[in-house]
C-alpha cells in the first residue's frame, strides 16, 4: 500500500506533532513521531474502507521504534536543514515527500532483486 500523501496525510502528521514543542525535539524524535503518525494514518485510512467498521476515537501513539529504517532516512533528510524555522505544515509535507522517495526506492530495489533472482 502506498504511503499516504497530500494534505490529509500532512494534516494528520501535523496533528500528531502539534501537542509537542516539536522545534525542541531532536531530529531523531521528530522522525520517530512522524513515522508513527504516518503508520497510524495509513491504518486508520485502511480501516475506514471496511464496510461497517467504526474506528472510534484514536488515542495518541508513541514514537516509532528508533531502529526503524525510515527514522534513519528522515534524519538524513533533516540533516543540514534549518527545519526548526519551518512551519509545522512545511515540515510534515517535506517529510512525507521524503518517505515517499524512500518507499519508491525500496520498491524499485525489491523489483530489481526479484528480476535478478528470477533470471537465475
């Protein structure tokens, strides 16, 4: 399933970060919270497509696992950027775009590996 993109996803990620003094968080913690918010948004979006499902109130979730490879990728995306001076909306949109780049690269790698293995 593709990662959520666009205004709805950025708004969901921003809503997950908004309760925190996100500019004071480390780049690692911002990345962990963004990954967690994206995962939650993806699951909620999927559940809402199931007929008769009632998602109900969605409590806040904790940060994603520090070892998640997406966290490292987002930290690299933040490296050298003056992201603390950005708006929350811009930060979320940029990080979602970075995650989409990560996903596309991963899918391409997996496709290339499948072709390589099928050739032998």
